[in-house]
C-alpha cells in the first residue's frame, strides 16, 4: 500500500477515534440543556366582557387618562348637564302657572274648609308688588328644572365618576343614590297628600268668627310668595326627614352605631321625632308637628332593622373568613 494512503488512513483514524478527554474543557463542562415545561396560558375573559371589567375597575375607553384629559372630560359632562338644566328650566317656565296651581291645591282646600261661612267660597292670594309673581314663577321654574333634568344631570356625573370605582363601590354608590332619592320623594309625597291640607286647615281655623255684641271675623290676606314658600318648605322638610333611614344605615355600615344601641335609644326617639318635626315644618302648630313626628318615629324603627341586617351580613362574612370559606357577597 502506498505511503500516502497509509498516512491518510491514520489521520482519519485519529480524527474519528479521538478520545473524549481530548475535547475542550468548556465543551466537556457544559451542562445539559433542559427545556422548560410549557406553561398553560391564563384563561381569557369572555369575548363579551369589556376591557374595563377584567380587573373589576372601570376605565374610561379602556385606557388611563391624564389630568388634562380628566378635566376635559369633566368639562364636557358639566356642559351637557348645564344644557339639560337650562332647557328644563325654560320648559318649566312655560308651565309655571300649572305648577303653582298644583302646588297650592292642598292649601286652598284646607283654607276653604276652615274659612267661616260669612267669607263665602272666595279665596284669593295677593301680590304686594308687580314683580312678585315673576319671582315666584322663577323659583318654581328653577325647582321644576332641577326635578326634570335631575336624572340626566346625575347620569352625566355618574359617567365621569363610575369608571374610577370598583364594581362593589359602584353598586354601593348606586344603592345609596337610589335610596336617597326614593326617601326624599316619599317624604315630599307624604307632605303633599297627608300633611299640607290638615296643616292649612288648622292654621286657617284660627281665623274664626268671634261672638259678642260686635260680631266680627278675621279675614286672611295671604301673599302669593308666602303660600308658595310654605308649600316648598313643607315638602323639602318632609323629604329631609325621610332621609333618616339612609343616614342611620350609612352610620351603621361604617360602624359608628349599632342596632342594640339604637334599640336602647328608642324610648327617647319619640321626643326627638317631635322636636325634629317642629324644626323641619314651617308651621308652628303642634298638630302639624305630630303628623310629621309619627312617620319619623316609624322610620327610626325601620332603621334599626336595616342596621341589624347590615351587622348580620358582616358577621357572616367574618365567620366565613375564619373558616376559610368563600366570602358571601
């Protein structure tokens, strides 16, 4: 065999049969590569769930906003609310005569029943100046505009505030708002259909005929502004009085009061109800105060039940946490 072939075969033999201990130290010391186990992707929310609901917090348009963007958003919301309020006031000013007729109807019924027969069926309201009817109608238009545009104004403000609240906070804020509006409306309805007419009758009954040699009677001269203010203050006072369950429920939820403490204070609640009825009603007669004190005392006892239910739910959540069970909503 030629020498060249022998040298080539020896070189090949050396290359192919080279021992592993002649490999570079870095390659020998290199550890085996271990591939990581595949990680299952996190479950994605349903396709119908908006991005703002993934973490329980609403986000306007699914993104964070800067301070200037927040101010611009607030300006647009306030602008829409102001436009709605102005349009509602303009529409209410067209109907202010009907508002005044509806507002003063219980007073006129009570006064007509209480006036002596000598006065007849005539019942008139007076104006001490030419501008008094205009200002009375203006006040009625403003209040009517607030009532009509109130839901839209609240909706605009809610659209600005709600994206920054958690889901639980939004439910709580909505519950408090609806309860507040409902209790105020309930108080105003109670005053209009139950309280105003007896109060007007009792106050007008003081204008009775006096017996004697010289027979006379007192003739009322009631101004238009006075009767409107009497009615509006009575409705507003009863509406505020009916907010008692909402206030006590919030205090009980915070932990400032307890149902047991309210129950112990129940013996003094009737006295405070009479005092509160005297403060919130524009008339000073005890009959009207008692008419308002009765529902206030009943609402106080209803508040005890509501606070007890709140405490019961809090105890159930604490017991579930102690046991490690899911917290009930």
